C-alpha cells in the first residue's frame, strides 16, 4: 500500500477544528470603520527671492574639462565654479517663467557662489575661502597663522617680479615648516584678519572654519551603445565633493548640510534643481535679502583714510593678463569695471596656483576652450590714486573684477575690499600720491 504523501504533515485547518478554534467556531469580528480623513496643514514655502541657497542632496560632480581616458586618471573633486551655479539657476528661472532657452538667457546676472552653514537660530553663517596671504605654521598647540605683507626690496636684492610690483614677506620670523589649516574661514574671522594686526588664532580658525573631506570617489563602467551592456575594460572614476551633515569634518552630525549662497537679478522660487554632472539634485531655498553680506559701518571711509585697500577674491576670476586684471596698464594703474571715478595702482599680489576650467558649449555643441582661473582667496594690494569719496567706493563691495562682461554676469571674480594702510617705505615709491593724509597716520595699523 502506497504511503500518503501528506503523512506527517500538519493540517492546520483540522487542528483548529479539534481545538475549537476554526474560523467557523470563532465569534464574528466587528468590521473596522474607515478612519476620518486627516486634516493636512497646507505647506507654506518662502516667497521668491533674488537671494537663494542651494543645498546639495548628493556629492557634487564638477570636472575641470581635461581629457578623460585611462591614462589621465580620476579628476579630483572641485568646488563648483560660478558658471556651473549660473547655468543651474538660469535653467531653473527659465523653466519657472517660460523664458526661451537661448543666448539671451546668459544675460541673467548671477553673483556667487559663497559657502554658508545654517545655524541653530535658522540663519546662515557665511564662510569665505582662506586668503592667499595667510600661512599656517606649526602643529598642535604650536600651530599658528601668520600673514604675508608687501615690503620693499632690501639694498642689493631683486626678483623676477614684474616691474613696480613688490614682494611679500611674513610679518614675523618663524622657525619650522608650513602646516595645514582650514580651507574656509568664518566670515567674521576674515574681516578681523583684514582689520587688526594679529591674525585670529589657529584653533579659532579651525573650530569655526571648514575643510572639504576626502572626495566621494566612485568607479563606473562604460556602456556599449550597440549591446547596452558593459564595455569590457572601459572603467572610469568620478570624485564628488560632499556637503552632507554627516561630514566628519563638521565635527557635529546634528548640524545641517552646508549650502551655496547665490544672488540673482531675478527672484527664484523653492524647488529641486539639477546641479553639476550626472544630474545630481539640489534643493533651492529662497532666502531673505539680508542673508547676503552687508558692508560694515564706516568701511569705505576707513579705506579712504588708510590710503590703500586689499581686494580678496571670494570666487575664482579670469583675467586677460593671467594673474593680473586686464584693466591695469603697464604702470599697474587702472580703473575697475563699472567704477569710473576710482583709480588704483597695484602694489603687490598673493596668488595661488591657477585652476583649469572648461565646459560644454550647448550652442555650438563642442567643448569650450580651456581657461586659467585665478583661485579664490587671491589677494591684491592697491593704493588709491587721488582721494575718492566713500560713496565712490561703495559699488566695489563684492563686485566682479573680471575683464569680460559675461564673466562678471556669471559671478566670477567677486572681491572683498578692505582697508590697508601703506607703510612709510611704500609711500616713497615713485608715482604714489599720499599727500592727502598725515604721515603719522600712515604708520598706524588699522
């Protein structure tokens, strides 16, 4: 006799009948009534504003435009340049307003980006790139930040600098090698660095500043267009910059993500936008116009009294003459763009290594020509030629120093002006007219 295939298996319906727990033996359950609809609160968003912040929702991929093959290797992470931000916001504005895509869209002016960190009160704490004239020395408790200043050559000394351009020298002697420090400073620390003799301490700069973490590197494979499968042997890598809140550099995971602050000539509404390569998403937040940096009290009056000023780049710049603005002549004198009543003479410059920049031209459907950018943080020392009024200097606040109008529209070359007092030796250089203020004031430090 064949054995039943169900032998040994448990029949749960029969077992429940034996125990008196079958569905028929149980009491009928009351049918649940549908819950009352939940009254949802209407979602209120901030009104459109010309000042907005961009919160990257993933590590940003921004390439320099150099050749992309197996021999070059990965393109290191980059802070998004102004043209990337400008293209993002122009696209968002055109889609929201129905403006046609074309060459006229590039006339929409954008200023930025600046780096900001939301604080506990809901405001935005501004960060600025480390100025190129600030240098780190020492480690641990001995870590220090020392400034470099323009000086005249000693007797019998010279350099291959352009004619009439002075060298820079550390403000104090120090033994030891250069060290590392934060790549971005708190805005108040930068203003203090430009006003007082003693720079902020290294621990304070580190605590309030920020340095980008190790890049988010990912490996990809090329896809064969014919088979839609992976193309064997064709691997490439990308590296993104992470702005997330769990960034170990922030030292506090409870803090929100860092954002990019931008100012546009047209108001923008809240929403999601594409930013950088691989169509990475970012959240656009309208901000109050007061979030954009404002001029400190009597700032330009102090510049006039000092007889000189520094211009520190907050965004990369592109000049026709390399490191030097094209609006300066062979005597290093000139008038900044859109400031016809202000004439300056360049005294010295602190410039980091140039940055390559390219991109894709949608109109011509071909790569753009590679350009050399002056890195953000570069600092230029100028003396005033004549005695302009403080009102004549006001348009210089966070204005662009670039030569081309389109570069200024894209947000390149935004500069922070700050007072700088000329020393007695620099006053004696040929062509410098400082007769409008007493010599005793020139020896004082702001």
